[in-house]
């Protein structure tokens, strides 16, 4: 039997991820009576596993740089919210509540302790100080959106509120609680849900290069991975680390490219990606270098002369792939073989047939359409008093602290905007 709770809250927030916790805390600091509802046994279940358990909380950039680093034009929606609360504010906020931070390469911000739980403990403590009521183990099943107030129906109880914030996340890693219920609530409220797609997800290949498992486990630092079009021209490139897995490619370069590969695969059976393991050298400079080594030490073996160009396991694979006998003297390596070798080391083409699905992706692309949300407040343009924040929206960033920033900044903006 569902019980009605006779309190009219100023704000109810559904979902205690980073966006929901931050909206709840910010609204409570404005003097609002706030209820935060979470279906898991505790808050921040996904946040706990982010950044490999370290949580990359933000990317230390100013607003313009941050927005220009996002993969889609939708990022412009964030100008107002980042104006309210940007990566620098995130940094100083967490330091001020007792979580010392450090900035790692690529402007990634982590806690000095390398423990994501520190953020969660600190946020819980702050919410407690500011009297946010937190109800865990409570799943919101339905909503009734009336003109003067909103009704939130859970299995156990019914709650009434003047303002309702939907902070239920996307559909990635559903075991953490983000299972797409917020999208359904949005649709029922006449909001448009844009196409959902996996982003920041590994690439799957049936190519013999992968199927042979020759390269499984091999990892590279700072290589360039590019998506090619039908004319073998580069459509999109990312320079980052990469790892060969048993099913394809993973690591930041593959994850960053994945949304473009996904969209390519919507129209084509296969996507060609090219791997350049020497991105700072031109083809010509490597060809010249090999030829001059050939002239200087003609009697040395190919494998010895070229050994410094990449990892031996990768070079051995390339020789086999190109049927070059690495044991022969470099003097016997023809100009054509040198060209083929350099072509491969600067652009080994791997056929990609799929990407891991949304449930395995780090982030969900698509969501509640931004056209129907006021970017200054996060309030629905269709239903006053209804707000959407975080990954439930049609907003996403690359890995690197961008998604947590989107969650915190939109959460803050809703929190200060609620009247
Ligand atoms: C493995 C992994 C690592 C990541 N690492 C990083 C990183 O280091 N840095 C970064 O910036 N981003 C990272 N991300 C992305 C980031 O975690 C998300 O973008 C972010 O958590 C989104 O926050 P959110 O508050 O919108 O939603 P979520 O964190 O998904 O929280 C939504 C909450 O709503 C609750 N909920 C849903 N439906 C209901 C309902 N009906 N009733 C009650 N509660 C409900 C869920 O249980 C959940 O707790 C990572 C993602 C993954 C999967």
C-alpha cells in the first residue's frame, strides 16, 4: 500500500548521482526544503567507479576552451551553466569542503588521495549540514505533473513538491542505477528524446589483425587513430593512448573516436580506422631515415636497423603482415618494401564492424532534447517547475572530466535557479 507523505517540498531531486547531489545541495543552500530520492542503497554508485575508482572530477579549462573541447555543437548549450559554475569553481569548491585535488596531464583533475569516495563522503556531509533529506532504496515509478505542484510516486510513498529535478543519468552501466527511467519520465511529460547512442566505448573488429589475437594486450602511448571515409581520407582523428584487446581497440584514442565510428556504421557496413604509431614524423622523413640507414649499414639485419621505430612485437607483426623477412640484410629491403612498411607504421588500416553497446559505454549520447530546456536555468520550456540535469540531457563530453563537469555545472544551475 503506497502511503502519502503530507509534506510539500520546495524541491524533489530524482537520482543521487553527481548532478542530483549537486542540485539538491545548491537548492538547500538557498534555503529550500529538499528531498533527494535514490533507488540504490547509497548515493553516487556510478561516481564511485569513475576514473578507475579515482574520479576525474573535472578538466581544468576555462569556459570557452571547455566548450570547444566537446565533441558536438550541443556543447554551446552549456555557456550559461558554465558561467555559473565552471571547472575552476568545481576545483575550488571541492578543496573548500576538504577534498584536496591535483591536476594531471591533459588538465585532468583528481583527488590527491586517488579515492572517488572522498568526493561522495564530502558531498554527503555537506548535504547533511544543509539539511537535504536523502531517501535511498526508493525507486521513483511514476510522476504526476500538475499545474501548481508535482507528485512523485515511489513503491512505498507518494511525495508532493513545487519543483522537480530529473537527474537520473543516461543508460550506460545500468547496474549503477542509470537505466533510462528519466528518459521515460521526459517522454511522458511531452519532451522529445533524441536518438540514444553509445559514446566513449571500445571498438569491435572481426578483422584478421584482431581475430588472430597477435596484438592483444599491446598498448601504445600518444598514437593517432583516425576514422577514414570511403575515399580513405581522414574524417576524424584523436591523438591519445590505445590498447589492442581480444575483440578490437580500446583506450582513450578508441573511446574518443567511437561516437564517430558509431555514426559511420549507421550508414556503412564497415568503418576503416587507421593507426599511426609515429604521429610526430612524416612518411617522407621516415623513408629518408630508413634509406640513409640502409646506406650506412647495408649488412645489418632489417630487424636490428629498424628496431627503434616501435615496439618489437608490433614491428614483428608488421613484417609478417607485409611479408618482409626481418632476418634479411637491410640492403635487400627494396624501396617498395620501405614505402609499404612506412605506409603501415603511419596508417595500419583496421576494419571496425561495431562498437560496444550503450550498456558498456562510459557515456550515453543523446537524451532529452536541449531545444525544450532553458539553458539559463535547466527548467523545461514545456512544464514550469520541471528541471533536467546531467547525463539525462542530450549532452556529453569525451572522457577526461568533461561529463562530471556537465553533471555538476547543470546541477548547480538548476539548484540556484529554483524559486
Ligand atoms: C566506468 C565509468 C567511468 C567514468 N569515469 C568518469 C570520469 O572519471 N570523469 C567524468 O567526468 N565522467 C566519467 N564517467 C561519466 C560520468 O560518470 C557520468 O557522466 C555522470 O555520473 C553522470 O552523472 P548524473 O548525475 O547525470 O547521472 P548518474 O551518475 O548516472 O546518476 C543517476 C542516478 O539516478 C538514479 N536513478 C535513476 N533512475 C531512478 C529512479 N527511477 N528513482 C530513483 N533513482 C533513480 C540512479 O540510481 C543513479 O544513482 C564515467 C562513466 C563510467 C560508466
